[in-house]
């Protein structure tokens, strides 16, 4: 593979040059602009610059551009310490087309071994589509003009995220319970063919896949960052549990699919899945989808959250495939993020405001727990009824009976909320939150600064 590494360096140089203006002043300006980049941002720019370069010609399924993308992904993951399960050019498969021809595409499979003896034979899949629309042509003044659909955000951004996530997971592999499969899917634009092939023909242990993360169009995070779970209650709870973590960004959990992608193939196999995306964007599906439109700093913030989510999925109880219709829940209750207008506390729909302004302000650390040095995190579930009152407070995950009781007490004493609204009507909403009890020094009661 030394020859490919040389080719990759040449392609990268060409990609970088093709992405800049020919003016020397502009070249100097671009060079200075990158001096303050973090290592992750610099890596994102390199990956996207390569994958969305003119050399790749839009990476249409079955093209040389898609093949070279697979080779780049393979070598990068290998350099990051990820074991590669597919060949140098990916796991090749054929796709029969309507005209009878066979289109040859490929998937790339990376593997990171989990460390929990009871979980490591189960898998979490993190996937991103490799292909895009390729090259289109149009007639201008009687002559043919080719247009390259570079696909920087769709989906060089997701592939760049996959590679940098692979680097982080390989470095922190001791934190992983389940094993992780990193998959670049080929022929995704062709009815998610790569994902279907992986699940039905290629990976024989597909029944042992416990959950899937799909990374698609993540380059415009300044305009929004979304998580779509098909309203799967267990997957939503895992995301809820991350809401109390100090992370640079948190996604908006949405019941509306931002973009159809490879998660649909996993959903069809009844594998709980979450799609992370920054949503549709004006340049979508056009030749204007170039590296210049991406917000790499926003991508770095998204990466931190997605890494935390991936680690959590490797250690959490296996999510059950139980997609739910918010309107069909027993008793008419819905999760707060499924409301058209979520319930609000002191004018904010962010549950962290409730923790900061009420729970941690009025919570009393039990004296016996202080004396015995007991601390931990209590997961509490409660309902905000159609009048905004808090009821049915219960512990979902216990830390200690003393801490559990105080968590229930302080949440039960909450002032009224403004109720959530669904289909124009006020509804009962369920909410789950982690409440952290932490001792500092000798028996003193402290709350982390970010939670105040």
C-alpha cells in the first residue's frame, strides 16, 4: 500500500490546490487562515479536501472516485489504529441495474474491539455513505458543460467525522464495552445498497448488532444539529442521559427525518438507530456543495457529542427496537422532545435549566450520605401534566436509597412548568434526567460549575 500512500499525498496536494483561487494573495490568505486550526479541524479540512476534490469526480456509485474514496478511508482508519476487515479497495459487491448491467460498488469495514467480556461480542455500527451524485452535463450556448457534484457536505463531512471518530475510539478503546464497527457505505444513493449488502450478505453477525449511528451531512452545524431516532424510546433515553453532560453542543432530537440515509436499512432490520445530521442546506444536490461551505469548528463540536454517544451506546443496556407514535402512547403521554412545543421551565425548554435553577439550588445532600461519603448519579423520570404540574416522580436508575429519596423530593417540589403542546393541545410530557450528587473535600457538598 506504499504506492497508494504516495498517490494519496499527490491527490491531496491537487485537491488543496484545486480548492483555492489561483491568486497568490488568496493563497497566502488561506495559509494564514489555517494557522489557528486545531488538529481535528485541520484533519477535517484534509479529509474533505481530498474526498470532495475534482479528482474524485463526485464519487458516483461504481466510479473510480468512489473506489479511491474507499481506499483513502481504508488507509486513514488503518493509520489511526483501526483494524480493517475489508480489502484494500473495500468489500466489493455488485448491484444489478435496470438496463441489465452490474454496477460494482464497495463498503469499507473498520473494527475496534470492545473490552467488556459480556458485551464485546456484540456491536455498535457507526456508518457514513461514501458516494455522491457524480458528474452531470448540461448544454450552454450549444456546447456541453460538465458539472461536478463535489458532495463536500453530502457526504464528505460525514466520512470525515467517521474517520476522526475512529481515531478517538481507537485511542480510548479501553472505555468501550461493545465492539465498534466503522463502515463506509457504497452505493448509498442507490437505495442504500451498501447498507443492505452489509446487513444481508456481508456481515454474518448482523443479529449481534445492538445499535447503529448514521453520520450524514454534518458540515453546516451552525444552522442546527439534529438527532433522529425514529422516536425509539430507549435510544431517546440514551440521548437524554447525555443532556446533563458538559459537552460543547447538544443535538435537537427531532421526530422528523432530516434526510433519508443508511439508517433506514438498519431500521428495516429492527436495529435501533440514530441519524446525526446538520440538516438540509441550500447547496444540497448542486455543484456548489464544495469544501468552502463547511463550518469545521462546528463539526469539531459535533464530534465531541457523537463520541460521547458512541461510548455510551457501547456500555448502556441494549436498546429495544420499540419505535413509538407519540399520539398512541398509553394515557396520552409523550416524551418532551416529541411535542410540537416542548414544556418549559422559567422560559426555557432546555432541561439543564431546570437542573441548574431548581434542582441544584434547592437540593439538600443527606447528612448520612455526607458522613458515609456516598455520591453518585440518580436517573429520575417524571411527568409534566397538561396544567404544568410535576407528578409521578420515580427513580429509573438508583445510586443509593438516600440519594434516590432526595432526588425524588426535590423534583416533586418543583414549581409549575408551562406544559408541552402537541397538535395544538396541551399534553402530558415525560422527562428523564440524571441528578448528580458529588462530594468535595471532606464531607462538603459541591456541584460542578457547569451545572450551576
